C-alpha cells in the first residue's frame, strides 16, 4: 500500500503521540508507547488525512484529528484485548499480558479521555459530535457482541449490524471528518461517510476471515481467537446455514465448550472450508469495497482519491 503522498503527515501524527502521552504518571506513556509504536497499520489516520486533502484542507488540524482518531482506536484495542483475553497484538505481547488488565483498561480510559480533551481544544462542535456519536455506537456494538457471545443463532443481519457499529463507524468518522475540515457540502460529506462505512465493513469481514485462515506470524495475533471466545462471525454463520444438522450440533458443542483444543478448531475450519464460508465472506467484502469506491465517484479525480481507492482494495488483499 503506497501512502507516500501523506508520508510527512503520517510522521507528524506519530510524532504527536509522545506529546499527547505525557503525564505525571510514567505508566501511561509506557503502555501507550508499547501499543502505539508496535506497527499498527494507521488506516484511520491515513483515511482522515487523505479525505481532508481531497476535500481541499491541508492545515494542521488534520494532523491533530488523525492523532485523535488513532488514540481512540488504541483505547478501544486496549479494552478489547482485555475483553477478548487476547495475549498477542501486532506480533507483541498484548498490554494486558505485560501489565495486567487493570492497567490496560485504565490507560485505555486515559487515551479515550485525552482524545476528547484534544477535540475540545480544537473547538469544532461538528467534529465533536461525529466522534461522540461514533464512540457511543462503537461501545454499543462491542456490548452487542458480548451479548451475542456463544449464540449460534445470530443472524447475518445482527452480525452486519454489530460489525458496522464496532468497526465501521469509527472508520467512517475518520473519512467524514476530512470532509468537515474541508467544509464540503452535505452531499460530499455523506459520500465520504459512506465510503468509510463500506470499507469499515469490508475491513471487519476480512478480519473475521483472517481469524480462520491466517498464521499467527503473519497476522501478529493468535488465530482462532474468535471461536475460542465464542464469537460467531460471518464465515461460520454462512457455513451453519448450509451445514448438515449433525455438523451444526458438533459446532454448537465446540462453541459452547469451556476450552477449544487445536483439533476442534481445525474441525470447525474444515466445515467452513466445505461450505465456502470464507469465500462467501470475502465476496461480500469485495462488494462493499466496490460500493465504497462508487461513493468516491463524486469527488475530484486527484492523487488522494486514487490512494483512497487503493486503500479500499488493500483492505481485501491484506494478510494482516
Ligand atoms: C476489535 O474487534 C475491537 C473493536 C473494533 C472495538 C472495541 C471497542 C471496545 C472495547 C469498547 C469501547 C471502548 C472505548 C474506549 C470507547 P476484534 O476483537 O474483532 O478485533 P481483533 O481481532 O483485532 O481483536
Ligand atoms: Mg479482539
């Protein structure tokens, strides 16, 4: 993925983290740096920066907003790894395994609060509203996922709602804020919002496939975590719709068991393979990528638009 046109801005975003992490409590910077310098893909900041340039804004506020959105994302990852009992993130030990769940949750709280402080300093109520709405919905999505844990009856629609809230809404906010910074028309702001929503959905669909198909090394996370945590994602939902009753019962027993051993994970992988659960999910992801790109059709043909199109394609081609 070639992000060279925003390379300088992305460096400025990374450079700002140190300042924003400074606190009289050294543990904050320690944990914050651990996760923020661990090789994240910076997808949200990249989208925000590209969207603002595409919409004619090139000032400093875009860099600040891009940092804020990565701070919010990082806060949610710190919380999410506690909720998911994850041990590895981005190829490194997850913060909760190094410093414990309490520290991870609390530093997540710091990052989240700091983000809103920085937004208030910026003083644009339009941006505050977008991010306040997005984070409320994101938390809602994560709670919905918790409620649906271990529920093999979860429908496609419920699943799509859930991933839209927990993942797509924040990516959509990044894209939309770029339009707001550029004082775009409502129509364009909406197109940017939709672009982000569709690539966000595609992103999570691919994430849920990789949890079955990747290797721990390439992914930098432990694969099979979704199944072990009882998260029923689209590759499994689609396969269950097509599977024989005895296969469904077998999967149900595995999902509901206290501990899932490697052989059981592989059994579920084989059922998903048999019923094309991965290919069907990736097909859907590709359709969302196409829809995302269609929404960019209203925007000027510029290098930033091309990079946003490439970024949409990258979402479904990636292996991490
Ligand atoms: C990753 O999903 C998690 C999210 C996209 C959202 C997490 C949100 C919260 C924990 C609640 C809100 C917190 C705040 C501070 C507002 P995943 O587990 O499918 O992805 P993964 O495989 O990368 O862990
Ligand atoms: Mg997780």
